[in-house]
C-alpha cells in the first residue's frame, strides 16, 4: 500500500511526520431540568484539530525547515492533505522547533485547526485522469492553483497519485 504524502499550501513533506493526531469532537452542554436532574445536550461539532511531530534529516534539512516556516508565515487558510483523509481547509496555528537544529537533523512540532468558512468551488469542466498523474501535473499544465483543483475534486483522496 502506498501511503499518501502530507501537504499544506505549497509545502509538501518529503517524509510524513512520525506522529499525527487528528481530533474530532462535539460540543456538549449540560442542561439542568426541574427536580435537580440534568441532561446532556449536543451543541454541534467542533472544528478538527491536527497535531504532530516529525523531523527533517539529510543535507537539505534546513531548506525543508525553511519551507515549512514559509508555509506557516503565509496568512489565511490553505488546503491540508493528510494520509488517509480527504483534503480540507485549515490554518496552521503553531510551529515549533524542538530542541536545536543538529547536524543534518531538525525536529519540529505543529498544529492545525480546521477552517470552515471557505466557500465551495463551483468550477466546471471534465478531464479523465491517467493513472500515475497528479493534480500537481494538471495545475502546472493548466496554470491553475492545486487548491482550486482539489476543491473541484473532493472525491480524490490522494492528489499525488491519481487512479482510473
């Protein structure tokens, strides 16, 4: 099985982080009713939160760290692609350098919060993908941002490797 790569905005992880946690939660309130009793009431879903840790290794580890910092410093939400999940809009709300940068090794931690205020893309047009192509290929070919293509194709779970 080929595990899909992780991506946020224009940054792609060369190797997926070593730990990844995606938390789903619901808001629940306690309501007091007469005669001293109470009941739980569901108030709706909360935004997903994503946390993780990883490291960049090799001669290009500082370039990879700089690329992740650039993605963090860009304002606003971006598409977050995680292994095994459909891409969704998120904001990177924390990025930490854990320990110091060692020789050819950078350890880091991160967190994202789901962004739900993004409008749905209402594009049109059909193209049948060939196996092994990616949405990155199509974005470059048609001069379109990959975020736009992902928004048009929410059914695609791995934007790096399309299947017929």
